C-alpha cells in the first residue's frame, strides 16, 4: 500500500531543483567569502 501522490508537474520539479541548487551554491559562495575574509583579517592583524 503506497501513499498515492498527486500528479506532479515535471516542470515544477525541475524549477524547484534548480532553485535549491542556486540557494545551495549561494550558501557555499557566502561561506567561502566569509571564511577567506576572516582569514585575511587575522593575517592583517599579525
């Protein structure tokens, strides 16, 4: 007995997947920028 899923539009699934990918890439970019920024601040203080 499987849970009956409503008919899902493939275009909607692709759009959501792309949106999640963009959010994830943006998160990684921001994280890298913040890490390099803090590292640069530490090196500048020394």
